[in-house]
């Protein structure tokens, strides 16, 4: 599927300086410094609870920045994160799908919310193998893998400039995992930027060009490395 991004913002796609995000009173991000340039594939790694999911949700404008500076796609998240939300695509553990709606209706709903057109919807359904009988099936009747494919179709139909993927291979068979990797590479080739978190490190190291390690809600400067310098990341 051809992916066209909106005009790219000058400067880094992601610029964080001392960014703090709280979950309750707990600093899930405890002063993160991070720059991500356009057309990069960045893998976040770290132990459970290190702050990977919080970082992704913060970049999506879904978790308020409680301190520091945070600019995504030229949008100041501290001042107002809302303008960035229609320009990013977030695939998380929660599908964001409506069980009572069909596959096709879910993809159309999320595409319209981002200003996409019917052609984008049809291309997304076809790319994810959902353009046959499955498009008319209620999401509540789908398998876990089919639901994941539907969530991916919702994402790519919106043609986001920044992809934020939390365990994107989860619930998918080998064919589905390979498709995710192909979609990511196609998106970046067309101008998008991708930040992902995955426990499938061998696969993700082959996909990413940069690895960022989070520990205790902090990114150390020496933990940002080319993927091919990480054990298991040789291409």
C-alpha cells in the first residue's frame, strides 16, 4: 500500500528534553532526553515497567507531559497535545475497535477521524487481507489475529506521519508478522517515522535502524545505538 505523509516538519520528528510523565504520582518518565529524525525506525527496549508504553502514549499526545519540553511533529505537547493526535498512528495493547461494528465500519470510522478518503480505506482493507467476507463481520466475532489486522488497517488508512507501535507482532501468525515488517518499511520509505516496542528482539533488531534503551523512566545518552551494534542485530 502506498503511504503518503503530510509535509514533514523541519527538525526532529521527536524532540524531548527532561520530559516527565506521571502515572498518578509515579514518574513513569523521569526526565527523558530524546531526538528522533524523520524516516527512522526506532526500537524501544527495556524491562517491563521501564516506561516504554508510557513514552509511546506520551508521543501520541495521550499522556500529559508534567515537566520538561516535548515537541512532536512541531507540536508543543506541553502547550496543547491535541493537534498531534490526528497526525500519529498508535497501535497499542487495547485495539480501540468497536465490537458491534463491522471490520469495514471500524476502518472507515478511524479513517474519517483523520481526514482520510474512501480509497485509503479500501487499500488498507486489501493490504491486511480484510477486503473479502471479513469486512462485513462484526469485530466482536473475530479472532485475536483478525482483530490485530483490523487495528493495523485502521492505522494505515489514516496515513500517519509518525507510527507508534506497542508490541505490533502480538497475536499474529508468521504471515502477519512479516506483513507488519513490510508495512513499516513501506511507510518509512514513503516518509513516515516509526517508533516501536517489542519483546521479539531478534525480529525487531532486523527491522530497526536505532535502538533506545529505557530504564527507570530514563534514556541514557550511551543507550542510543545503531541496531547493528546490538547483540543479535547483525544484518
